[in-house]
């Protein structure tokens, strides 16, 4: 891939032949515009202000919910798991988290390093 300037204004470097990692940029499906990973993370954090739900990732240490590039979205306040299902059993993780604005989120996922479907709780954490 040749390097280029993303729509966010940042340069995306060329990737070496055979490179199998991340591209260094995101393409927004609704507009086709591109943004570098840090700008993409900033956009995701800004969208939390009005979002009712989001898809994030439970970090490998289960302390944060992140974007797919690892950008911090919320701090986990509790996580526990339970075996669920009939016949075929699987483990589901139940997550509670709070974002930088104090909004509380809850959701489920498959564990550390895996995606988590998060929904906004009806209350806000009181400032201390």
C-alpha cells in the first residue's frame, strides 16, 4: 500500500510488502472518509456523549473498554462471568464501566480481549 494523507489531515505511511498488521487508518462506511487511528479514537470518544450503545473491546487485563485500536473508552468498575446456555455451555462476561464524562455503561462479552456490547445505563455517577 502506498502512503497517503488521510481526510483527518494526518499522513498514513506506506506499509511494507507482505505486512499483515493494521493499516494505520479507518474508513468511515457512511462517508468513505479516512482518519488515522488516534483521530478515529477521538471520534469514538466524542460519539459516546450521545450514544445509547457501542461495540468496544474488553482489554486484556479487563480494566478498560477500548476501541478496536486500543483507545480508551471507559474504565471497568466490575466484571464477572457466568456459564450460560442449555446443552452447549459457554461463558458470558457481564461488564459495568464508566466513561470520562461519568456516564455509566453495562454490557456483555466473551472475556478479556474480546468484543463487548455496551449500553448506556439510566443514571450518571455522582461527582465525588
